[in-house]
């Protein structure tokens, strides 16, 4: 009887680790905006899936931050006319928003620095839908 030779495929995690090690700088800097620019300028980074993942996450975080800031400004203008209660509510909403954005930003940097492609809570699902 002939012996079957089974060839082992190249392990996928090695490719992911290679992607992560090459794109880690761009991924970390994406959360500081410089990496987003770097990604779109450098052809090598456009081919790096790790950098692409974190650029998407950072872009959605930036967009959500801008949209919610504008919404809070509009709400703040309305609440400004309600003495004490409106001002207090606006301060509380502003701080909650800042803390949530800061925590998401910090999680993104930690995930990119440790080589993980874990989506950010709350907004990660939107980043996965981006295509470029």
C-alpha cells in the first residue's frame, strides 16, 4: 500500500504576527491621527491587515467623537437656558462622553501595542463595515 503524504499548510498565526510586527507603529499612531495619514500615504501599510484594522477602528472612534461633540454642543446650547439644572446636566454629560472616548482610545492603543485585533467595545462593529 502506498503511504499518503500529508503536507502541512503554513500556519496562519505566523502571517498575522508578521503583519502585526510590521504595522504596529502605524497601528499605535492611528489613534493619534498620524498613523491614519501614514496608512493612506504608504503603499506598504495599505497591504498590512493589522494596520488596516486599527486605522478603521481609529477612524470610527474619531468620527463618533466628532459627531457626539457636535450633538453635545447643540444640546448644551439648549440646556444653557435652564439655570443650574441645565448647566449641571451638560457638565455631567460632557464628562461621561470624555471618559468613554478616553477609555476607548486607551483600549485601542493597548490592543495595537500588544498585537491584538480585538474590536473596540460599542463602536467596533461599525469599523468592521468600513471598506478601503
